[in-house]
C-alpha cells in the first residue's frame, strides 16, 4: 500500500490537539478556578501567622543548609534536604512543606482541597491542589525564603540502615533550587556541596537495602511531546541516577512515617498487593517481545535494576512493568492496623508523607507522625476525618488516571497523524480477544491492532487513520 499522509498541516494538528485536550477536561469535569471564599482564605493565610498556632513552639533550623532538587520549572517545592556524615554513618534532614499551618480545618479552603484530592497533571497545564499564593508562594520551600516545615531527622548507619528518627515543626531556609541536570552535573564533577553530594553515597546504599527487601523502584521514563515540521513526536527520557537517589530519600521518609503510625496505632498507609501470576506472565512475555527477556529465577526488582538506562528498550520495559503494580490503595486505621500493611513494590510498610502541596493525604500523615514523635495526641481534625481519606484518594486517583490516559491517547493520535500510511516496526506485547496490543518502537506508542499476533513476536504495523478529537488510532498488520 502506498503511503498516504495526513492532509492536516502541523498548525491544524496543534489546534486539533489543543481543542481535544480542552474537551477532555470538560468531559472529566476537571476543577478550574477556586471558589472565591477558598481563594480569599488562602490569601489571608499566606499573609498571617500559622492558622493552628504552631508558630509559638516552632524551632529555628534556618542555619541548616537545605537544598531542593526538582524539575527546572517547578514552583511547588514540597521537600528540601540536607545530608551529612555522622561517624561511620549519616544524618538525613528532610524538610517537608507545612501545609497544615495554612489550612483551617473545615474551612472553605479545606473543603475545596478535599474535593480536589491531588494536583492533576496534563500536557496543557497542571490543576493544582492548593491555590498558587500557597503552592507557588509562602508554603513552597523556595530558595532564600524563611519557610514553615516539618523536619525529619533520620540517622543511618554505614550500611544505610535506619536508626533514630525525629520529627519537628521548624523554620527552615533553602539555599538553592537545583534541577536534576544541575545536581547530576555538579555531583559528577565533584563541585556540589557535601549536603547534596552525599546523595551519590546514600542513594546507592538505600538501593542496596531495597534490593535486599525484595523491593523495586519503578523509575518510569518521562514522556515529552516535541513539535516537528510534520506535527508532533513523542520522546521518552530515561531518568538520571540522581533522580533515583533523590527518590530513595523520599522512600526512606515514607517508610519511617509508616513505622511511626503503626507504632501509634493510628494512621494511613499506602499499600500494594504482590503482583498476581497473570500480571507476572504478561510482563515476562512483554520483556521477551522487546528482546530483553526476564530470566527465570531472578526477582523482578533485581531484573529491573540490571537494565541499561542508555538502552533504547529500557523505557519500554519500564512502562510495561507497571502491570506489576496494580491494586495500590490506602488503608486508614485507628486501633488495630490493617491486615495488609506492606507496599509490595517497596517491600515494606510505607506512607505518603513527602508531597503535601500536591497530595491531600500527606497533610494527615505529617500531623499524625509529628504528634506521635513528640508524645502528643493526634490533632482532632486529623483523627476525625482519617476514615474519609481512602475514598477521597481513590476517587481523585481514578480521575488523575483517566486524565493521564486520555491525554496520552490524544497525543499519540496527534503524533501518528503525520505517519498515516507508513509501516512501522513494533513488538507484540500482549494477545487480546479482539487482536493484540503492540509497542511501536518509533514513535514510542502503545496501541491495539484488531488482528491476532503472538506475544513476543516482532511485527510491522501500518497506521490506517487517527482521530485526535477522540484519541483514537487505527492500525493494521503490514505483512
């Protein structure tokens, strides 16, 4: 069949994609502006003392040289770290934005953020959990600013194992906002300050401990949409080592939080059941199809850690591995802990506690942990509303997933619009009742083909048509 490319010009493709993404927001009823009373409450809180009176006893830790490491355009900075050696071991200071200091329980802002649940991310702009006067302003750990924070102090021994853990509400000041590229470059060059450079030591130690637990961090490559003369292309960027090391500090803190809440007999855990046999078989078949087979007798976490980040197939394997992480949820408890306390991918109990600007549940985790760490009663607002959180996070998590998958479908349709009529290399990653699912190698698109093909085989697929408005792609086997 001769190639028959789309009649749409690049400008028309861009317009069609923008219209489609806007329609998706309307279809999913994505929140837009904040109610006036909620925004007014946020602005008042941004210019006053802490609404919960916590400033009176807040420690001064502004002498600690904290640093943030985030994507270059981020303004909602939840975490800042300071790492230091202590004898043969280490001390991790991890400051987390004190959002509870700005939100009056039961107030208009509290009600709105409970409705939103989490920040939603889309190609045409994020929908923040908290208004920008807080999330991009006084609650964000921006550099050279005196900020309120919960500060974790976690002692590690020479092997990276956890010793004593403390948690304090304090004033902090970040010294610099690093991008991942900047941090990696200066750590590699030996020019990063010790409080950042120690990531190169502590990160791998924590990864070794993760491996010993049977855990596996899943560092999904980032997707980036780039414009070309013919329309769009979809590029995946493999994470830098510093991103994994940085994530290990967050995971360390989440595990410490889970331990504190389990000891207190009250809290909320992030749980994940072990992967079932069907998911394991599907992932194994996919790795074969991608030419990077998962060896028998090797734990999936160990297998994922052996993948070469510079290998073009690694991104596809990592994306396929998400099939192993289905069924994540939240378990709230007050008294007896839940039967299942473990997050299987981490290999330990775990709690979301390091992103309160972007995730509702973290505000509760921090308040409960700070009370337990200092021998005080859990704040009444947190105890009374704890049982509502799993439902809220499940509802808003589903919305976030629908927004993400819908946006990806529309972007993939836009990317393939300029390839209509082309035959592309692909691997069959799964057989379905109505055909098969394939991973196109370039551009990096996963789609359905309404014809049977055996999982694990390489095929050629032809792009028959695309529908940017609906996020649809029609493919057929090309021989």
